[in-house]
C-alpha cells in the first residue's frame, strides 16, 4: 500500500460562534442555511446536508464547496496565514 500526504493549498474558513451567523450566511450564498425553528446551522456539501455546531469551522474548499470541520481536526490540519 502506498502512503500519501496532502499537498499545500490555501482555503478560506471561519469559525462559527453564533455572533457571526449573519456573516456566515452571507458568505455561504445559499449553501449555508440557518434553521430558525431548531436553531441549527446546515451546510449543503458535496456529500449532502451536514449540520455545523457552534465553534465548528466552516471551510470553503478548492472547488467553492462548503463543509464543516470540528475545531480539533481543523487545528491539526490548518495554520493561519496572513
């Protein structure tokens, strides 16, 4: 079996904190939906609809797709650039 590592690439991401819900919804352009009744944030991903919990990171991928990522995984995989 061969081994692989990820290639370096830049992504856009924002951490969901409830206070920035309007910013996330505007950024998501319809792919990110807030369910007012259940107070849940949903993301239409390439794999289907996924729920994002508070403090999850919302990532915009290389093809413009959005998906949630748990904070511990995000912090292991990504580092901030300026």
